[in-house]
């Protein structure tokens, strides 16, 4: 059995949480392979909205095994809050949640370093969520990090203090910045005790054992492909590998073990924070998309920037991920638009191109193809045959341009508002 990978194809916020929740009954194991609590995976069922930051989105299905992989960074405070919220809903996550010993820990001083660094950038800031993600991954690659498995060692507190003191020396370089790391430590160490309640595993062995046992496994990504550290809109990117290759390094599986690659995209585009956005609409149309789509960050609450679907970027993401099936979300947000646009090319310095450029920060003019809107509500629709012709034309164009079928269309936030296409 091979591992299927589900990931975002835009700048994140594509609706991965809902889709994983819908697909989980078809899988035995759901495993997060990268990112941290800067992710906000929203799920909605029984008219209640749930937001997960670190825990895989299959956690609400008691029969599924959920794994936080080695590629994830874990904030014990946020993790403990998530666990408390799940327990209030009657979910006992110790029964089906496993944590990799090799996952790295976000410590309080990582958050201080994140805030100090972002403040120092001024107008050049990247729009960090200030969760300490970047500094944690820097310590990981710099071979200074603390890992989940370290909490089992008797010298854990000593290792923590060494890292904190190292961070304090770095923070002294930020003139005028005042840090108070100690005020966060009580909650942090309490979060460590919450982590101790769970099975801490050598996840690479565990996942490969599940593969050998022919269990169906879904690898869940966070953020989106255009935020990838190597292939995203650098430097306005996240600190981990958000593409399909990240599932291999984030879970310890061979490339030959990858099966289906399920790519999620919105019927339009959004972006949170700074960075280039070729199809951004800074007008009443963009505001309408924001309001209709409730485009405010599930982690930060920040309003998302909105724009038309970018086919240049989408085809690029399909290529680097080897996407085998597409999943379109938030089609219902476009219900009331008279016309809908898709960017099919860019103009850079007067030259037309269909390739995602190396320097995405340059001045880009989008070239659009216009489609007629369907002008009817679709949230209550239950099958493909009920979808309006205009929406089907929109979908077929995307399929013809990407060469990949759109297998699922989400027509509303609830898990039931999902149409599986044959």
C-alpha cells in the first residue's frame, strides 16, 4: 500500500482541514508531515466550527490513527490548548494520536526571536504569524533544537536552559526590544506534561510498518505550495517544505511509496501577510470575495488578501507536486458574481509568459479569461448532475489546462457540502 498525499496548491488556507475530515473514513492513518501552529485547519460539522493547528484533521474519527510527524514543529502551549478543546467536545485524543520523537519543540524564546526579527524588518517584514516557527526551523537546521524525544531525558531542563540562554544572547542584538521569556515558562512546562500523556514514537518505523501492513495512509500538509521554502514566492514563504517531497522527509518514507497526490485549491485565490500576489483585487470585488468567503485567518484573524484564480501558479504547483487529482473548494463563494475570471498568463516587462517566474516580486500584469457566473446558490446541491452548466464549464477549463481531473468540489463549509465527481 502506498501513502496518498494531500496538500494545498496556493498560498495556504485552501480548505485542507475540511477535506481531510471528509476523506478520513477512507483511511486508516492520517499523518501531518510539516509546519506548526501557524497552520489553521478548519472543520465544520453539526453546525460547529473546529480549528486545528498541530493535530491532524482526522482526529474526530476515533477509528483512525493520527500522527504528528517528525517534520512538524510543536508548541506545547498551543498543543495543550487544542487537547483541552477536543476533550470538551468529548474526544479523547490519547486513544488515537501519536507524536514523533523527532518533531521539534517551539520554546518561548523562539516566539520572542520571531517577534524581534519581524519588528527589525520594518516595511520589509514577511508577515510572520509570530508563532516562533521560523526560529525553530533555524535551530533545527543549525543543530541546536530541542526535540519531543528530549523530554524523556533526565537532563531535559538543562538542555532547555542552554537553548534559552543562547537565545537571550541573540535577542541582545535587537536594540530596543524587550523580551520576558520567563513569564511564558509555567504554561510551557505544563504543556510539556500534556505531551507526556501521549505515545511518543519513532514515527518513521511506525509509518513504514503501517505501509507494510497495507494500511491506507493519508499524509496531510500545512500551508500551501506557493509558500514552500524552495519553490514558493521567496523570501515571503514559510520555513518548511510544503510540497509533496516534504511528505517523504517529514514522515520518513521513500519517494517510491507515494501514491495519489491530492491537490486542493480555492475557486479563487487568497493570501495572508506580505508578499507578491499577481491576481490580487484591491477593490470592491476583492472585498466581496473576502466577505462572502469569510476570508479572515483561522490562526491570526487577519483579513486575507483576495483575488481571482491564478492558473499560472496553479499549473506550476501541479507540476512540482505531481498532482494526480484536484479538489476545488469554496465554489459557493462565487455564487453571486455576474462574471468570474481566471489568470491564464502573466505579462512581465511587456513579455507574455505562462511560467511562474524566478523573481515573483517583479511587476506582473495578469492576463485573464472571463467566464459567465452561475448566479444560483449551490451549497444545498448534492450531486454533480445538479451543478450549473456555467460552473461545470469553469471546472472543465481548469481540467483541460492542468491535465488533471477535479475529483471533488466543495460547495460549502460543512463536511456534508461536498460533491464527489465520477
